[in-house]
């Protein structure tokens, strides 16, 4: 692959709803530019970008892939992102490396939730964008409907660059709004034709909108427009480029991915209207001077880059995908990793074409490439020279809230699973695995059920270890509500020394649910010698780990040792510890024991129309709605306190309730007494565990 300077580079992310045609669009572009000799299909599992086993098996994109395309002396880095919400982290990574976005809309399905989310992301990161309507060769695909819906939703900045020409219900060509000419496809060629009569009225409307936008770019243009002058094609294109780059106009074009129709114009439009990195800003902090460093994709400045994605493949090895923020990187350069405080020789430089690494000599500012085998490097790390150490800000990684318990199918695989998950976590920042030692379970966190399913499948197919996912245990607690007064005498006689320990104790609520217990002794007259007090406390320490009620940890208990007796020969620390353990069991059960359940503070963000359904569902989960606050974009944030056990499976339910538009987050708030029916059920379910003294 040739070396490209900053002005000849375009970094474009493909965004949109799952199944709208992003991967087949990337495939059509790759085929046209000569990367592949035949057009791959998602259904056949042979596309350039969906190279992972999971992607080929499920026929969906699971991770972002890069396809660098050479077109008319320019390099276009296409970033094909997943459309399913479970892989939102991959989309965030791609956007951090992109300079513009194409939002793909299926001409048949129209504007979907994923389209809105893609738009919101472009707004959030101020990305220039273009709308591409796919599947125009399919019956009842409507370009006009998509234009109307997009204009209705996002305002009047939509500008159709093309209008479809149909004959006998077939998509045969398009009208170019800028040049006002008709074009037809004949095999691979495009030939000019007359503009059909039915297109003329619509063409005039679209052209008027475009001309108004062009006129608004400067006062001189405005005067000429009102003076009735017509602009030349070059003037129109120059003005439109300004408008597209600042987001005041969003071009709309269309095509058919499977027939490769509309691709030439789309690739040309990417080069004509999207900004090169030299027109965009990027800044970091110079760690030596503590000043802001404007890298701004300037090839003349000191070398700097950041790692926007990591690929860890059991067969390919590890690749750190980088975007060069300034300077020119060359093979064998020494780069300093600011985040890990380590200097590494980068060895060879690559560009990745799907999963195919192509070696190159240098990468200019603004370009996307890959480095192999950077051992310490992780996604989000900043790379620079030791002389000018630059640290770039990290983008927002979506937080995973869906979790399940995982157990190894084969007990001997525990270490292998841990290593495999560690490798996957380098690649996927939205996955977390936690050892919940308190409840003796291992938890796997992800962005949704599909995400967790993919991770489980990946472990089996790529790392040859199998896990089983199940419902996680809820971290209940036990405490007491009343007081009790008990005594216990531990006595054993068996040849030689016996065992003797006798305690009289009171148990009452301590009022502090943060601490397991408070121990006090008010023994008078040496009934229990001082040297046995630590043994009594040790007995309480052990008892609170698993309560006598349902083998859950105990909190908020005050234990008072007030009397007892001892034997000068047979008493020992062990005997007093055992006496305390038994006294605790008895005293705890006599002091009106209750189960406490964890309560979380939940925030659900949904469009206005769904608030009733969501609140009704939260009531079913024993949630208490605390209030609603309006949010941007006609949404409401519902705040509620919900028992942790009511949140299992919430991600899937919320998505189905809101058509995928709802989002939620929560954090642990406090413990509250569980209702009696929940308590009874839980105590009955755990009875065997209390008897065994186990907790699995």
C-alpha cells in the first residue's frame, strides 16, 4: 500500500442500526477499489470486515474492523462498526478514531433506533456526517420516506444529493441534484439520461434547499443568490464542503450494496466533502511542561499517537491499532508509552485490512495503522517520544450493568479461563470479570445478554475452555431487630485435659449496618479471665461470616459478654471460642432475626412516550419511583430505588419495552429489610446450606 500524506486521508466510521447494511457497504467499497476480486456476502461469512468466528457464525458484526481503501489517489480508512447495542463500546472506539461518519439507513426498514443513536453520537462528538440509504434495489424501499423521516426528526439540514430513478419497480439510476442530470447504470458503467418527468418537481425542491444553504456560507453568496445569479458547480461543491464539515448540512445519497450501485459517487463524495485530518483539531497535555499540546495532525510536530483499539487473536497475535496525532511514524521508531511509563521499539508498521496485516514503511499524521506485540500497551494509551511526552484524553467507555455468574465446566480450567478473560478484556473494555469472594461466585459483566453469550462462545471456540452462565446470587445480609440474653457452657471430657468454657451474653442491634459486629465485655470479678476475651471475640468474628438464619454475612449486631465461668485446668481459648459460637447461634435466632436485601439507586433514561410502561414495570419489581427529570431530546430520566434481585434480566426487558430506546444505570445504595415472603423463600432455599455449613 502506498504512503499517504495527511491531506490525502479520510477516516470514516460506518454507523447505523443492526442489519442496515454497513458491512455489505464496506464490502462493496472494498470490491470496487480492487481489494477483493469477488463480492463477499454477510450470509456466506466471507466479507473482509466480519472475519471473526463469532461474526461469521451469527452473521452480525461484533467488533469494529478497519478497511483501508485506495481511491483516486486518496486513502479512505473505513471503520465498520457493529449495530447491536451490546457492542456500543466498539462504536465509541471507532468514533474516537474517525473524522466523519456515514449513517447507513435501510431503505426498506427506514429510520430505526440505531439510526437515532448513531445521530446522537455524531452530535455528541461533533462529527461531520452523511446519510446513505441502502437496499434501494429491494421492492418497497423508499428514499423519499427516509428523507422525510430524517428531516422530521433532526431538522431541515438534510440535503438529498441524488434522487432515485425507477422503471417497472426496479432501481435503474439516479438524478444528480447538483448537476441536474440523470444517470443510468448499464452493467458497471454509468451513462447520462433524461431526468424523468416525475423527478422534476422534487428535483427543484431539493435544489432550492441546496442553493439556500450555499448562499448562507457568505454575504457575497447571499447577495448573488438574491440577485438571481446561478452558482457554478465548483462554487456549489466548495460551499457544500464547508457546510458538511461544520455539520450545517447532511448530504443524503443512496445505492444498492449487493449490486454495487451508488458506490462510485459515494466514494467520490467522501473525498469531496469530508474533512481530511489536517482540518481537525486534537490536543493533549505535554507532561513535561503541563501545558496543552496542540498536535492537530501536524506532520511537522513531534511524533505522537494513541491506541484506539486492541485486537487479541489466538492465531494473529496482538495488534494495537493506533491513530497518529502528529509527526510521521516510521518502522523501528522508539516510542514512549506515557500511561505505562515504558519505552518500546515499535518494530514493523502495519495497516490492517480486516484481519490481514500489510506492512508499510511510514504512517503520516491523521492515518490509522497497527503495531504488533506491544506488550504493556492497552487501549486508550498515549504514545509519544521521550523528549516530548504527550498524554491524550481517553474517550468514554460505556459501563456494563448486565451480569451473570459463571462457573467452569471443567474445574481444572479455572486458571485458563482467567487468562483467556484477561486477554479478552484487553480487546473489549466493556467486559468485566469479578471474583465476588463474599458470595463465593465469579461474575461476568457485559453490555447485554448477547454480549455475555458472545464472550462465552469466544472462550469455547477460540480459547478452548467452557463456562456455564447462570443467575447470580444476591448478596443478602442478616441482622437482628430485638435483644436476647443467652448462656452456653461448652464442656468436653476425654482422658487427660478436658475442655471447659462458659459464657453469658447479650445480643442487640448495634445500629450500624456498615460493620458486622461490635463486641463489649462488662465482666466483673474475673468470672471470665481477661486472657479469654480475645477468644470470645474470635468466636463472634467467625460466627458473623455466615449467619445462623440463611448462611449470609451478619451485620449490625452488638455482642456483650457480661458473665461466665472457667476451670483452672480445663479452660482454653478454643473452649471459649466454641462456647461463643454456640451462644451466638442461639442468641441471634432469639433476637428476631431478619434478612436484609441490597437496594440500588436506578436511573432509567427513556423517551417521554415510554415513561408509563417503565414505571409500571418498576413497580412490579418492587421498585419505588422517586421522581422524573426531563433530559435532552424529549427524554425523561426516571429515578427509583429497586431491590437488586429485581434487576436480573432488566436490560432485555427494558429494550423490548422501549424498542431499544431505553438506557439505564445504577449504583448500590443501602440495605433494607426484605419482605417476609422473600425472606421465607430465601431461608427455605438456604436451609440445606445452613445445615451443611457450606455456601456454594
